[in-house]
C-alpha cells in the first residue's frame, strides 16, 4: 500500500469545460485514481480552478464585473462539469482561497530567503500622459514571434507565447491608443539556472515516463533563463515582502501561484479532514511521506510547468538547488514521481475553438448523452499518446457497436436469461465445470493483473482493450454454449451452470471496467443483486473559506467504500430481476444533428 498523490492540472476559470479539456487528463486521472484506490492505495486526488491573471481581469473588465465575480461564476460551472463526469476528486478547490494565498506566500518568502527569487530592474510601461503604470493587460501590439497584431502585454493569444510588453512591435495603450513609455521598474525573477543541475539529476532517475515527455523535459534544461514571477497587475496574490505587500499594482504571476495549488489543495483537504497535518503523508520528503508517489496529469502544452518549474520551486523551497538554503515551515517536499502528459483532442479535424463554435461543452454533452458514453470514448480513442480526432460518427460507432452491442448485450442477455429461467443466480450443477467454463473464468481472473498493470503504467487505451477482450470472450462463450437451447428438465442444470459462469464473468468484467465506467458499474452491480456502494461518486459541497473569505463550492467525496480490485464469487440463489438496458443505443441521426450544431 502506498500513498499516491494524483495532481490534476487546474482548469482556467474563464469559461465552461469542453470535451477537449477533459479528454487529455480529466477523465484519465480519474480512471487512474479509481483504480489505485480499488487496488488498496491511499489516494489523494486534488485540483481546482486557476483564477488569477490577466485574461480573467480583461474578461471581467469587458463584462463590467469584478474578476472575483467572473471567477466565482466559472468556478461553480466547472465544478458542475467535473461532477457530471463523476471525477472523484478528494478536493477540487480554487486559487482564490485564504489557504492558497498563505501557501503561495510561504513558498515565495522561503525561496526569496534561500536566494532563488531575485529582484531585477526591467523596463515597465507607463502612460506618458498620466505618468501612471500601465498594467500589462492595457498594452497591445504586434507579436514579435508570430506577427499577430493584437498580442497582449503578457501573452500572445495567437501563438501562446509569454511576452513582455517591451517585446511588442508597435505597442499601444488600449485605454487611449498612445504609445507607452518604458521606464525602469523592479520585478522578481525565479533563478531557474540555479536548479539546472538538480533537475538534470532528478530527471535521470525517472523511470516509466512517456519517452517524448522525458526527452522534451531534458531539452528544456539546456536553455534555462531566469523567469519573471511578478507582473504589473492588480488581480493576484500579493508579494509577501516588506515594501511590496501593500502595493496594489504588483502581483505574483498567475502561473507561479497556480502550480503551487497542488500543495495548497492538499493542505486545505487536510485542514478540512480534521487532521491538519495529514497532507504530509503525500508530501513530506523527510518524514511519513518519503515513500509517497506523486503523479501529475496535464496536456502537453503544460509540461514545462510540471517537469521544470514546479520541481524547481519544490527544490528551492527545500533548500536543494545550487545555493542550498533551509527548508521552509512545511519542511522538505517531494518531487513528482511522474509527469503524465497527454496529447491534444481535435474536433471533426479542427482545433477546438469557442469563438468559431468548433466545440462541445461538457454540460451540453451531458444533457444529450450519458457520462459513461463519453468516458468510454475517451478511454478507447482519447489523446493518450497521439493527437486524436473526435468525430460524431466515431462516437456513434463506439457507443453502439462496442458499448451497447458488446458490453451492454452481455450484461443484458445473461441477467435476463437467468432471471427468466431461474429467478436468480443459478448454482453450478453436480456435473461441475467444463474445460470451456474454466477457460473463460480464467480469462476474466487474469484480467485483474493485466488491466491493473496497464492502468498503473498510464496505458489506459490498452487497459480498456484488455477489459473489453474479456467481454468479447464471454459473448463468444455464450454463442458457443447456446444456453437458450437447453430447455428440458435434464438440460436445465447445465443451462444454470453456463449462466452462473457468464454472470461471474459479468461481475468480474464489471469490476475491471469500474475505473472507466463508474456510473454504469454501479447499476450493473445492482442488477446482479448487489447492494451498497460499488463505485463511489463525488459530491458538490458548499464550504466556508477556512481563513474568513467567502464560501464556495468544492468537489469532494468518501471513496473509502466501494469495490476492491479482485474477483468476488457471485452467490447462487441471489434473486435477479429482468434488467433495463444499462447503455443507450443512439440513433444515427445524431451525427447530422451534431454536425449542424457545430457549423452553427
Ligand atoms: Zn504570437
């Protein structure tokens, strides 16, 4: 048994989630966490909404609301989106809590004291007519990298590169169009080169990473530069240093505070659990957490933050970079075990784009289809290690041909036949099991090692393929044995044995598929006459801010209950009722309907 941290990338709170957002790491991190819990590990799965930074400030300005109001709105919507998919967070919180501010400031102060955060004079923009500082979001110009003519002072929305206002070609003030004047100003920089050696040593010890992620991470070390971690902005975590704390025009950069969320959310979870120190079991490098495992899930555009920047912060905080130093109040902290990065999902051959309506939001999807239908698609055809295209035709095919005709059909016909002919789970007859019976049972039992091992290695596509292979074998067994032909009194006991074997394999396959399809797994557990929780679900709970701020919704749950990762013998004699279909067959007309919605 290990302590396993599942650290899931933080969605930015500027809109609802679309299925591209949840395909790469949202659902896969849940599959992993559910499996690890079923296998007996102590999992802590945390994330939250990322709510600071210029884009939220700009969007709030455009809508005439405060950034906090905008963040409140999308925090709530995103919590509902993730809840609808059944993602089993121990805590899904947000970055605007008192707890998060305190943890971010603790990391900043300690790293500053250890010499890893250094002040630097840079060129900042002021308005020539008023003499006042022009925040990054009020400066626009042409991107020096891609030539896009409306790049913002801190980032180009076209090519995604981070910028400085002074890099812009033809910079202009968005307030009055004047050309800003650049004057000397002080900002804080993270001294990344001071971690190059420690990071290289750490990366050299990593095993089992997807090769492209490891290669990409190593290459990043060749060109480490000090990186600005404060901005000219009012919306964010204040800089916790004398003379800076009370300044309203400088804030910690959003990416610096967001990566610290994994730690602050773990601490918040512990404070809410009644044991404020409990987070140490997943984090303390010198204590009870030293053998803990930490898996970080994200899209490939965020690798740098998880394989370079976050480890650098953890090293600096622990006093383990080139300049050494003393760990802060939280003690030395664990580096990630593995950075699990996914590729991108496209939609009908195009990039997801809310503005061009090449999008389907999670909430709209869940209004028309079941969560497990999407979870199944993501597991078998998601962007695990290649960019992947979502098409409605493929979604229809996977749902109807595999989920409904394969798994749904096996569940439905074996339970119906047993209910109709025996009223319950039939016993194995006196003649015992045949070779074919034993062979099928062995295939299902072997699935626990194979499927579990693959999920543990983040090869979920192959894992669900193996689970569905058990389903296919069971369907073939039923066709071969044809129990429906065994009608007379003499043949009925053998019919009972065949159905007993089939139902045992349904029960095993259901357990193998539980991490992927938790909603339907619970239903199938009940159809088999089971009671109680088989696949625990998260709930949305309104909580008070622990440090006096406004209340907010979190996603949390009790996942200590539910099925274990093992074959459980079914009980002969347990009553069964004729089942309703668990999965919905979709009409082919949905393809044209959805394509019409896409093109607007
Ligand atoms: Zn650009």
